[in-house]
DNA sequence: CGGAAGATCCTCT
DNA sequence: GAGGATCTTCCGG
């Protein structure tokens, strides 16, 4: 069972908490984030699926050093990195140690359900945020939020008690694909995919 | 400067 | 389960 005894739960994370929690190995942060509540301008819910990316990882955007696109991944711990995926979708990451980040892959849509349903053109809660691109569409996340801190609007992040997590290989990558750096809330119906 | 690959999603079969 | 949409990024030449 993961432990994150850095502050009591639930805590709405402010600057001190962000540094304490995110200035760590992205793999640990990815695991500990499961269950944390993400609120983006009144929409969101508990995070149920994450993936870790590190600079020593060929699958990471930072593997070959800083570029224009990935510069936010070298920003302060607890800021966000937003990038375009396949020319169509946006993906949201939380920055950890320099050059590392956690991809937010899915959450349980709880707050602002009607707004998210309208943005996604879907009614089924299981279809709203069950994937990194879907999640950004539902929460209206785009490049304009790149680099912002998680304790500033439109973001708010609230901690939660450690959850029982499932672990497995990351999704949709070809390099370093065997590393088990995907984490999920065990048994959640809001995952992008089941765990093996 | 060209081109291939890409941390995805939707539709159709 | 396969294939297409769609376009930015980055690397090689």
C-alpha cells in the first residue's frame, strides 16, 4: 500500500504542498496521485489513472533534452505540461522533478457533469474522462494552460487517503514499453482500459 | 526542408 | 479489431 504522509488528507494543495508532493520521482507521484481530486474551473473528480515519464526514459518527451514543446516539463514541481497528441487531442501532465511528469489518463467525472457531457457530446459518465484526450476535452484543457501551477485558477488539487492501486505497462508507446509505470484505481469503471 | 512517428479517439465491420 | 482523422514536432539529410 502506498503511503504519502506529507500532509493530512484531504488537503487542498497550495505552494508548499506542491513542492513537497511533486518534487519526487514521477513513478512514486503517479502512484500516490490515484484518488486525488482534480478540479478545473468547476469540472472534475477523483483521478483514477496515471502514467509516469522520466528524462532517462526513451518514451518521455524530455529524453533528448529541453525543446520548445516540452519546456514546461522543466518548470516548477506541481505545474502542468499540456501538449497536443496526434494533432487532434490535448494531454495533461503534472510536472515532478525536472524533466519528469505524470500523465493524467482518467478521472471519475463527479463535478460539473452536465458541462462535461455537453463538451464531450456523450451522456455516459464512463465515456467522459476515460482517456487523456477525452479528459482534456471534458475539462476544457488546452495549450493556454501550459505551465500554470496547480494551486492557481482554473486548477485546484485536493489530496486523498492512499488508494489500492493496480499497476501495469503504459499505453500507446513503443519505446521502453515494458516498464510498469501505469497506475490505476483498482476496479474503477472509469479507466481508459482494464489492467491485466 | 522533407518525412515519419506519435503518451489518441471514433467509427465501422 | 482495423483504419482513418489530423497536424505538430523533431530528426536526418
